[in-house]
C-alpha cells in the first residue's frame, strides 16, 4: 500500500510516523510546500490552490490514499481536494481532537494558529462536542513557523507566551495544529508548570492514521516487515527529508527508511 500525506511543511510528520508505527510495510509519500509557507495567512482560495498543487504532486506517485495532515488545509481546502480526487483516491482530513478531550472531562484548552482560533469551523466543533465542558481557545502566534524551521528559542518563547494565556485550571490541551505535536513534551511541561496538576495532550495523528487504514480496508499490523519506502516532495521537488525534520522524534523514525527518489 502507498499513503500520501500533504501539509504546508513538516507538520505532516506526526501522522506519517503514526502510519509507520501501525504499518511499517506502507510506502509513504510526504508532499509539503516550504516555498510557500505559511499557509495560514493566505485567503481560502489561495490556500486551496497551494494544497491542490502539493496533492497533485503526491498523486503523480499513485498513492492509495491521501491524508491532509494539516488543520488549516482541512478547514479550507478539503472540499476542493475531495472534489478533485475522490472517489478514485480517498482523501482523509485532520480534525482537532476536541471530542475525545471533552469526553475526558475537566477544563479543555485548544492551542491553534491565529487563523484557526476563533474560526467558524473551530467554534462549530466546540458547539457540537463541548456541551457544558469549559473550553478556552488559545492562539499561538509564531509557534508553527518556529517548529518548521527548528528554532528552539522561538519555539520556547511561543510556547511560554501561549502557556501564560492558558488558564491554570486546564487539565487537557487539544493540539489544533499538526506542527504542535512535534513539540508536545515542551507544551506539556510549560502548561503543567503554570497549572495545578498533570496535563493530557490530545493530538490528531493516531486517529488520522487509523482512519486512513480504515478507508483502505486495512488493519493495523505493527509487526509487519519494515519494508515501506519514503518519498519526499518539497514544493513538488524530490528531495531528502529536510534537516529540520530530524530534530524531532517523528522525523527520526522515518529517516532510516530507504528513500524512493
């Protein structure tokens, strides 16, 4: 099987690593758009055009499923991607893990990009799932870019800023941008330090990976032979995995796989 993942940048690593853990025999195509980052400030139409371009580049490698491993692209481009590729190519979007976070109870914070925070899309999810559970939206300016370019000082500053605006009563944080899952431990430490107890993080990668397999009618098989290949496309160009990706556990998990370039 071959599964393609698209994102503006290395935010696709958590979902790719989750697929790799569930099916080490799956071939992966990682198609991102570092030349045009960030996508968040773009108009929905412009963002959709960029998402379609990286998806078209991935589709040239004949994947069996296409994962939109980006919250912002899922908000704005998912209908256009599904219109273009389905039903021949299943398209799986990324949804913030608000539902499981709310089910766990307590006070929930949603960390997301400024473009997503307060958006009608996110507000609809909160209205649909939160009920009486208190939910606080926390914008995280600069965090995705700092993670993308592996700038530890900027990452620490952005996390500290968002943690300072996160109520001390919060017991779980929804990571509403896939880039944030790459620095989950640092987020947990910062929020726990300013809060009152242990914190639970809710990312989207495991659920997205599982849904991709379900759409293909496949079961997880973590013990399968580690024969899966890795193809990396940067703004349409076949390249090695970016150096910044190797700064994160999820990128290092993918790095030993032979590249199909």
